[in-house]
């Protein structure tokens, strides 16, 4: 479990990060391209500095894994996993589909995940064994209770540059099964759509741990199921995941592997 002090610090860090993103939204960015083609800007780095600085000052013995800074090893058993700006390309063009995510891992298990979507004024928080909640809804989040794929919303992996064949195969299989497709270029937003019951399925073939850790726990705590492509329980080393409401999971696994 995560103690209340760490949870409070996570909320403080993500709220300050969100404020920075809102303040800089629509401004001129200094943008670089990483190996592989993804974007990084001065805002990514500024938000990263805010989050990592707060964590480091409050819990100097905790480890930190962030997309935008070198990893720091843990001496406490706790590790913070940070994505300072998920959807950097969206943010750079003025799209509202971006977010910031923080997860806390203890002894190789994710115990807390928080995602903020500033342009939608939504913060989603999931804590192991306590459910998932959204600032925009009363009560706990619940996945869809749909028993069939027909009419369900499916979010495929949007990184077509790296996994075009896999993503197009998933789209073909699930569209033929009756699903509708949505693509937003923000893995946190896609996965939390499953947690909130708005979407039925989300699949990722190319995600990093910081893309997944804050949101996998949200899907699970909302009653959904997250596995690797073979249907085995997701672990911290998996970069290919399938998230569903749980009810249709076995059928989805068969379709994406055919």
C-alpha cells in the first residue's frame, strides 16, 4: 500500500505539472525529435523538472523512472514512474488530447496511479484495493458491462510509425467483429477510457512503462482486465498490453492473435 504522505505528494506534483501545461498551452515551444521520431519539447522537460524535484525533495531515498531524465535507483523499496507529458505531439499542435501521469511502485507492484488531463479538467486516481475515481464523476469508476464486441469502442495503438502492421491487424479484426475505432495519440487517455466505461478495449504494442503504469491500475481497479497479448497477467516488463472490461477479454485475445 501507499502511505497518505506519498499520495499527497503525488497529487501536489501532478497538479503543479498540470498548471504548467495549462500555462504554456498554445505558446511557442522549443521542440526536438528523439530517436524513433517522437517529440520532446522544453515543456516536457519543465514539467519533468517540477515532478522529479518535488519527489526528490520529499522522498530522497525513493527511486524515480521518468521519460525525460536518467533513472534513479531506490533505497526505500518505492519507485515513482513519471510521464511528464503523454501526447507531446498533440500538445505541440494545440490538441487537447494530452495528459500527465504518475505511478508509485512498491516491491515491483504498482500501488497508485494518477493521471491528469488538464484540458478536460479531469484527474483520475486509482489505488490498489481501493478502486478508481475521477474528479468529474461521483462514486468509483466502473468498466463497461457490455457482453458483446458489437458497438464497442476500441482504441488501437496509434504509433503507426513503429507498429503499423500490428495495429492495422488489430483494427481489421475488431472492426470485423463490430467495434468502432477511436485514435487520440495519448495512451493515458485511451486506457482511462476503458476504466471509465466509455471504451471497451485498448491495445498497445509499443508502450514504455511510464505510458502504462499510471493507467493499468486504473483499468484493474475499475473492474477491467489487463494482460499481455498472450492473455497472461501484465507485468512491469511487458510493452504489449490488452485492456478490456474483462467480460470480452478472451474473445479479444483470440482476435488479436489470429
